[in-house]
């Protein structure tokens, strides 16, 4: 008997627009909730940070490869695909969503999260909390903590770290992809993606 399909999938939309605020997580989540109110209330929904052109200014240019990527329950993927053709107002930036493409979550031995929320600013306390959450999920792997960072949240700055886990078994990687770590998933916090090496953990 074949194993059950993962409960979550990623849906990718091509983005048509010029730029975004470089720190756009919170604004993007609010723009999406305005277009599809069910998204914010749906358990497990995550909104990946959009990949933009590197730089230091408050505005960040979109590239031809920039995509809006959302992690949603498989059963709601069709509802989300209906956003194709919609316009999102993200702060001062207007984006139009292209056609949606569904992507399966494929388990890899090494997974990476750009930002995991930290209740404390020091790395040791953060890793202790990560360990407790991984134990609760039944996931075993080796953690590599990246740089400390802050992002704009609903009530002010959120502090956290980038995080890589490696040496994961397939079932554990799948569980981590589906559940993530920590709060603020709708802002892209605690969402994991496959990664090929440890090199980018400090990015």
C-alpha cells in the first residue's frame, strides 16, 4: 500500500510588479488576508518570504524569478488557486498574481528556515526551545543556528534566528515541512525548505 500523500503542499504564483518593502512579511500577510479572509484562520497556512534582489534599501526590486509561495493544506489548494489574476496591495507596492502551480513537499536530509521566532535573544536559549519543539514533534536532527535578525510584526519587531537542521530521516523531514517551528507561520516564520549545504545558514 502506498503511503498517504502529505497533508500540505506549496502553491506558487508568478509575481507581476516592480518592488516590495524589503521587510514585507507582515504587510504581505495582511494583503493576502484582505483577498482571502479564510487564509489567516486556516491551521498551518504559511506565507514564504518573497525572494527579492539583494540590497540594503527599504525598497527591494522583484526579479523575473520572484514568486509568491504559500504552504496550505492540500484540501484548500484549489481555493487558493482562485487568487490567480488578483491584485495585492502590499504597503505602497502593487502586485498582480499570475497562474498558480502546485508543488509537492519533498523531504530532504537538510532543511532550512530563513527565520524562526525566538522568545529570547540569546542563541543558547533559542536552541533549547527548538530542541523542546523538535522533541514534541518526534523529530531528531542536528541544529545549526544562523544569524540573529529582526522583522516587523503586528505589535512591533520580532526577534529570531535562521536555522538549519541536517541528518534528518525522510519521515522526520516531512513532519517538519508540514508543521514548521514556532509561531507566526502566516508571516513565514518557522517555514522550512530543502537546502543542499550548511553554507547559507548565515545568510
